[in-house]
């Protein structure tokens, strides 16, 4: 009997809020002995990060959410409108599956939210009443985002109620780049800087502070700045901000689902968690004693982790650059996982990801996936294919403890390869997106290597084959025939050359045209295919001339092959009637090559036999 499973949908697991929320979910899920599968895309990237929305959002097509016992959706983290629309569509198809949403109202769901209004009112009252500031700017999250607009509207109401001035409103898209852009716009505006910049989250607040500092403006001496979310960096650097208990929200979400799964759907459709203001030096207040020291210790530890991560990523990149095939790629990835110390790291790709002729899988995933690399519990697992519906083989197998896994998309530019799976501890570290980027680039490089090799092989194949008949051409003959002759000589085998010259080609060209002549040559090429069944290499030398070479049992066997060619020509004339019959004169020579024999000697003897046969056929034709 499999464990119960919960799916969580979110974007931006590199962000502190999502990390804390996920850890809360994992803690509660482990207490209830439930597997947790988090489906995560990158979300809003900074301006210098290459991101493909289609590639990112493909991860949400992976799970069959109806197969889960419960679902948690952090819709408001989906900054991409494409992702948000897609998530809403998927959630609308859940039916009776228990669903918890965060800061999002859906008719069938229990919503977990935060009392942002009270804390934003408290913050604004602090800035307006206690500090006496009158001129404000607002840097919001994406316009249209419920959470961002809730914070924005509360700020506007407070400013209006206290008759304060709102000089600027900027959409900062939740990012530091957005905050820097907002600061640059304020610095250029002739009406001057506001007294206070209220930001919808801490990342945008830091971007504003960096942008103002670049313009020679000091915080808090010249302009006050506040944030939201109480990131550890924010609290450590003395940013006035608002704390949302994200880990508690993760725990609450799982607990609600567990009760629901056990038949006790909560009557209260809305669960609201309290928030609180944390005052810092960025608004002009004194920072809490000891906070900076704690932050510096934390930053020192993070700096060491980042250095180790960069070294691992650099080594991983070098190792991946040299891989040349599927098996080697799997080994390199598994070795990296072992060195990284992860409990679980799995790379799942489409089975034909190295096939240059395979196009994109389109929407969704194929029915089966290839487990390219798998590291779990300190052991490497063998490459295998599995049903995509299962998500990952270890989820269908007995496991002693509940799993907390993060599924993220694998792609490079517009090429989707599949997905990677990590244990939650390492997916919330510094390496997640750098490792995903390296993996995507390595898979693309491997795909391109196979494509180049395939094209080179195809070009080589085209260069030695005749496009009209599909048989080898003269270049192919020059490559293959000497090798076959030398092998026969070394092994003392009987070697045969069958020379074939079509009859009446001038008449066909004169009476029916050269296109008919090409058709006649094509039909002759079909007839020669009968010799390939006996291991002969068939060649269209030029015009109406053909050759077949190869080893035979003896001279009688070679003569039988010559007769079988005549029979094949007669069969085509009889079974596939055309404007005229085709015919050919055939000459055969076969012998065990002696030490001084050359291939040309055999060819001359076969040609001689062919011309004797042609003269005989002409005499017979005149006699008739």
C-alpha cells in the first residue's frame, strides 16, 4: 500500500519565503507519514537570466493532480501570466481532490492567507504619525497580483486618510532589478525624491536602496525605505519590514489537507495567520541590538556555502562538457550527486532526447521517460525507462521514510528535455538553479553532438550512394570493394564480380525520353537488390552500368547469382508492367584471389564475360 501523497505547485523556490513555506510543509508531512512532491518553476527571473516561460511552465503538465490525495497551490508566486492561467486551469479540473490555496480564492479550496492589512496599516501609521513623513512613493509587485494589490490598496487608503502625498507608483515585479529601475526613475524626475519609499517586498526594497546609493542618495539619512517579508538579510541589515509566518503557513496547509483527507473538511473556508511589523534603521528607527552581529555570522556561513557551491558547480560543468553519450552522462551526474551529498537527485529525460530526428514532444510529456541518472540513499541506480504517470521509480517502491522531493523543469532555450528531482534540503540551497542551468546546457550540448554526428553520417552516406537507385555509387565502390577483395584474399574465400550492362537504353531514351531512361535505371536498381540478399555489394557505376561484388561459396554459386539477376529482371517486367521491358547483359567471374591478384583483374574478367554475353544476345535478337 503506497503512502498518501501531497502535491505542491509554486514558483521561485530560490526565494526565502517559498523555502520556509516548503520546509513547513515537509515537517508536517513527515509527522503524518506523507510523501510531499513540490512542482516548482523558476518564477520571476532577474533581467540578466535567460528564461523560457514554456520550458519553465512545462513542469506543471507533469503530475496528474487527481492521483494525489491533496494539493497545495501558491498561485500568487506565479508572476508569469502564462503560468498563472495554466495553474488556474489545472486546479479547476481537480474535482473532489482536497485543495489548499495560499492568498488565492478558489471556490473548491480552503484558503490560507495572512493579515497583511493590519500590519501594513501599523507600518504606515508608524511612518506617518510617529515619524511625521508626508511624501511617499510605492514600489509594488505585479499589477493585477492579488497580494501585491492588497498591500498597495492598504497603503493608498492610509495615505488618503492622513492626507499624505503619493508622488510615485512603480511596478517592481517583485525583483531587485525592478527596485533599481524604480530608484533610477525617481532620481531622474524633476519633482525630486520622496521622503519614504514603501516597497511590496524586501527584494524590491534592496533594489531601491542600491539604486539610490548609486545616485549618491543615502538611506535612511536622505530617503527612508521599507520592505515586506522579513527576509533574514532584511532583518540583519536593519530594513524595516513585515514578517509573514511562512513556515507556519506550510504546516497549517498540510494539517488542513490531512484532516480533509481523513474525512473532516474544515468548515472555515478562510484561515488567516497574523503578521507583524519589524522596525529597523531604514525608516529612521534604531536597529535591534545584536541583530547585525547575528546577520554577519549568518552571512559568513552563507559565503562559505556559496564558495563551496561555486567550486562544485565549476567542477560539474567541466565534467559535463566532456560527456559523449547517454551512459557516460548518467555516470557523471550520479558522481556529482554523490559528491554534493544529496540524498536524492534524479534526472529524467525523454527517451529520444539524443535523437536528432525527434522533434519537441509538444505539450505535456511522453508516456514514458528515461531515468538518465539516479542517486538515492547513497547509491547510484541503473538507467531505465518508466511510466511518466509514476513521476519517479522510487515513488512506486517501498521506502522507509516519507519523501520530500522537488520537481523542476530541464530545458535549454526552446528545447525541453524533461525534469530533475532533488530532495528538499538541497533544492532549497544555493545550487538549485545553477545545477538546472548546467544540466540543461549539458543535455543540449550532448544533443548537438549527436545531431552533428548524425548529419556527418548522413552526408557521408549520401556521398557514397546513388540518389537514383539507392545503390552504392562509384565513390562507394572505391571505398568498399577493395576492402571486401582484401578480406577475401586474407581469408582465402572465393570472390565474385558480377558486371551488368543494360540493353536497349539508347532506344528507351530516343523513343520515350530521358525521364523514362531514369525510370529504366531505377527498375534495374530494384532488380539488383536480389543480390544483396546473398551479401553482395551492388553498385551503380554510371549510366546503364552496374556491378556487384562479394564473397561466394564457389564459381557455381556466382553463376547462380547471375541467373537470379536475370530472373529478377523478368519478374519486374512481368509483375510491374511498364511502357517497355528492361533487359541486361550479365558477366560473372569468381575465384579465390591469389597473392598477386588485383580487384581490377577480376573486374576486367567479369566485363569480358559481360560483353561476350551482350554480343551473344544481339546475335540471338537478329536471328529472331
